[in-house]
C-alpha cells in the first residue's frame, strides 16, 4: 500500500506570487467581519462577506480563502467599504483542491523522492524518481528501472501554486495600504432552499393549524458562520452563459413567525431572518418561517372523468372508482394573508387517542395573499362510485351520443357531497339528465350530488358530442 508525505509547509501553498516578486496577503475565515447570504429557489445564492484586511501600499496579490467552491468568478465584485482606493488588475479562482491524487498528477514529468523501509533492518532508503503517469495507477522511472505502484512513501518538494487546500479567489490589485474593510460579493451554486409545511387538522376536520419551515441545503463547499440569511421566492430568469465580468473597485414544533420579515422585491418576495444562522458545508438546516392557527378548512370529494369516455363504446359492464379527497383554505385574514412560497404541505389528523396521523400531502406553487389553496390528500375509503355506460350511438364519423348511470354509495355515518366533473371533448351538450348540471367551462360539466349517511344516490345523463 502506497503512503503519501506532503513535504511542504503552509507558505509553499501560495508560492506562485512570491515567485513573481509580488507580495501576497492571505485572508481566511478568521478575517470575516460579517456574512450575508440571499438564497434563491433554483440552486443559486448571492453571498456577501466583509473582511478586515491589512494591505501593503502598491501592488499585491490578495488571496481570499474559504470562499464557495461553486463561486461563479464572472460575478465576483470587490469594493472598499470606507473608500480607500483600490485598483483591480487581475483575478483568478483556484478551485483545483489539494489531494494526494491531484498532487501526483501535477508532478507528472517532475522528480519526486521515494522512501522505503528495509523489511529486516528497518533502514530507510531514499531514491529519486520521475513521475511518468498518475492516472489509473502510478508509473515511476528510477535511474535503472521503471516501476508501477511503487511501495513506500512519495515525498514532494513543494505544492504547485495552482493547487489550493481551500477554494481561493486570488486578486492582483494596487492599494494605498493600511487596514481596511473589504466587501466581496458573488453568485454561487450549491445553495438552495424549499418550503415545507405541516398542517394539523382539528378533530372535526373543519379547521387546521399550519406551520411552515424552510429547508436550506448547502453543498457549496464552504461553511458560513453567523450569516444574515434572506430567501427569495419566485422564478428568476437565468440567461445563457454571460460574458465574463471582472470584479470592480469602488468606494413539527410551531414556527415563530415574528422572526421572519417578508417584503416585496420587484416581482418576487423576500424573506429576511432576524437571527443570524450558521450554515455548515454539506448540511441541511430547517428554520421556522410562519405559524397560523384555527384556519377554516373545507373538505371536498371530487370524481373526475375523462373525455375518451364519449368517443367509443365501453368494453366493460361497469367501472368502480373512488373520488379524490381535497381540502381547501383561503390564504387571507388572521395569521395568514401573506405570500406562501412553493413547497409541500403535509397534512395530519388526530386519531381517537389524540395522536397525529399522516393523511396525505400535496405540492403548492408560489401562492399570493388572498388566494385559495387546494390540496389533494388521496382517495376516499368509505365513498365509492360505480359508473356504467348504458347506451352508445354513433351519429357520424366525428360525433356520438352516450348515456351513463352513476351510483354513489356512502358508508360514512354522515352525509357527504360529491362533485362530479365530466370532461367532454369538442362541441357537446347534455341532452338528458336526472339532476341539473353546470357548464363550468368549454370542456367541463359539473354535478354536485348529496349522498346520505350510509346511503346512496344516482345520476343518469346523456351527452351528445362532436369532435
């Protein structure tokens, strides 16, 4: 088994600028005065951080370590907070991180030392070798032979300047000198958020409590200590690769809604968290977004048909189906009446012992205030419908007349109302019906049937369609 020794000290990691005769100032996370992060829905974040840095007068290279590994260098901007003059000449983003494999790859064609220990005497022997290949195995050329997968430890004289132990933004700039506060801002991938909601229905199913949480995911390759956090809800237009732009120099617990401030941002919505938070790399974090109690809820049973029913004769005697269960509430008044970011609402109901049981979930889009929210929970167990095509008559190549019989059965101890939605193709009309329908759109006929407790109800209708 091959062992590795990195024969270098920390200063050699930044050898490139020293070789060029330019002083290099290295800044790490300890220099940060503050960090602010704005996270968008689609794997994008705006990161702003201020660092207190002492710069020499004249030309220097400033290496800002521990930035995001997914930093988009064309979006990086640096400015001096207190107006001390800075002139930016060049910037480089070094994200080729130091690993034993990367180090060996950089030494292809260069000389290394190989240390081996004699198995009996324990004496350590050093030999020089040239690295011929490093991908899919190591190939070394010694003075008298070539070996693959050589045992022992490989010792390197230094680390190439292009390899960094942390993602680093390197800036070549001219400054007046002295200690000053610099702000770096940039866009980065690897950070995203989504809203997750928990709805607890009351025992009678007529109201609910709603809590919203933000799930924040960080896979950017950096950690952010005590960062001010803002979230933007809405879909931003993302352009195709933009032209490079250099940095510029210039002078199930309840959520606590009071900790989050919401405001409009152009055509989006911005959520600002009052308390700073630490976002570690490769971490998912949940933060309370809002909480509301006693929200009125309406429960609906919906049976939706399909337009192909009316184009041809049914091949089966009868079809047994279940209506879908929906709940609906209004995003207005009381503790709601504010923009709800897109996410999944998970709904719970109380059992006879008072325990919360999961009863379904649905995804909502970005929902403005005063809009209704409709959630599909699943299919009703105690309500069933038998649909039967009782007649079919073809009127022409693209027209037909069909008759249907629906029997609705309710095994519950309370009466229910079932909404029957029939999608009809082309031009259509209901020529006969036992209960009055409503034409809600050009393609939809609707009946609302009341089904008594432990009872049944029927609907017969005939539709004539031309497509």
